[in-house]
């Protein structure tokens, strides 16, 4: 049997069975397709039938559909698994029909990891709605303000989109104060739950990269960095080091020293009021003092 040039997801084919049986394939041919792309071994008779009656028709359909696939835009192709790219193009076509005239894109670990929890579908419209799950798909609604965020710039570097992604003005505030705020939240998480919130940690990494050298980290490398940090024994010390580096490299010396002194002063006031948390506050302000020492 001649090898097909593409792969199919049996679960997806099963979902659209009513659209293709009996319009395109018979029930028997449909079952052959499911068996073939589930990786099950076909008998000699089944192989002959597949090659004679199914394969040619599938290739013809694929060639017709390829015209639509070319309208999709792939970003970060070097990190995307080949078989996932083919599936993502089919899923994107399906959800583009479902969300007509909306910007729809597929992103997340489905594109580049062998094991994944779900498939992230982003739908960008004028109005934000509640997210929901549809079998293995996680539908995320965002309004158009997403375009102006660092988060969007990060995911758009590795995604498959039904629209070309252009340059959008960054309206999100990214400065020493926003980074310190995220750092404080992470240390509070580590104090109360002994684990950092992934979303906060993700935003902290994105902002630290951007503040340090105006680099926007893509979702593939962001995922690697988040996983690396969460698997460390000394998460807290690593977070402190990232904060120190981002401030020293990315913030003007005079501004950083002023911000550090102001933050330390506010925590010293808290130590007077909440003496029982003194050790925690001293630990938290350690990198601020180190920045002052290094910048002086």
C-alpha cells in the first residue's frame, strides 16, 4: 500500500462522520480509515480495498483542501512537531468555520510536546466571553486588548493562526514596579503553598526577559524555563537572581536604586507593625539590598 503523505486524527474523523458518510465514503470505507490511522494492522484484503477505493479519494480531497490550508499562517515552525502541524491546520479550519470572521489561533504545548493536557484555541473578538472546554479543546476567549500585551507577543511567536499577525503597539506597562509586584506574589506563593503559581511565574519570566533586553520569549522556551524553575530545589533563590539581573541590566542605575530604597523602606515599616513576619520580609528584601550594593 502506497504511503500517504499526511496523517489524520481518528478522534477528529469520528467527530465529522455524519459529514462524510455516506456523502464521500461508505460505512465500510470509513471504518477502514479509522483503523488505518489508529495504527492498527490491516489485513491483506483491507489493504487492497484501502489502496483501491479509499486512498485515491483521500489524496484528491487533501489536494483540494490544501488551497485553504495555505491561507493559514504558521509561526515558530522550527519548534512545531510535523504531525501536530497537520492536525492543527485541520482543527484551525474547523474552528475558523465555527467562529466566523474571528481571529482564531492554536498555541500551547500541543504544538511542540509529545504529551499535552489539552489543545488551546484562542478566539479574539470585540467582546470577551467565558472560557470553556469542548472534549480535548480548551476555548479561550479574549477581547482585542490582548493584541497590545506581552503575553500575546509571546504566544504569537509560536502558533498557527487563521490571520496574519502584524505588529501591534505594546500598551502593557512593563517596568521595575510591575516586575517587583510579580516577584512579591511569587515569594508569597512559595511561603504559603511552597509552589509558585504558573501563570504568575510565566508573566514574571516574560517581563524579566523584556525588561532586561527587550526580548520577547516564545511559548516554547517559556515553557522550558517555567518547567526548569519549578523543578529546582532552590526556586526562591533562582527567582531572586532573575529579578536582580533584570533590574541591573534593564533599568537605569539611578532609577533602580531609588525604587529599591523605596521598597525596602515600605517593608521596614511593615516589619515594625507585623513583627511576627520579620524573617519573611527580610528574606523578601534581600535582592533589593543586593541591587543597591551592586549599583553603588
